[in-house]
C-alpha cells in the first residue's frame, strides 16, 4: 500500500544498505583498491564513492585490496599528493 509504514520498510532499507556495501566493496577489489578506477567502473564521481566509503566504513577494504594487489596507496606514492591523515 502506498504511503503506509510497516515493519518491512526497515528490512528493505537494511537489505539495500547491505547490498550497496557489498557491491562497492567488490568494485574496490576489482579496481585493486584504486578509488578513481572503481568510481569510473560504477559510473559515479570519485568523491561520491569516497563519501559512500566513509558511510559504509570501506576505507580499510580499499587499503586491503591495494595491499593484496601490491599497489601503492595515496600515502605511498611519494609524489606529495597524499591526503591529510586527519581526514
């Protein structure tokens, strides 16, 4: 019924959040932890993906994917483009 609130509304929202978190984590793994590449594959802006990563606590997942792939992260490049650590 349109406009009604039921206990199922919470279940759907929970399921959608869980799906999005898994979907984003998989995109980060496929991109070897590179946020820009994952965002491009998802068709969203890199900053939008970063906000979602913060919301779903996926920063560690990106770092783990980089480590597994043996690729440097933004703080490991040594080119002065590192983001501040207090972010």
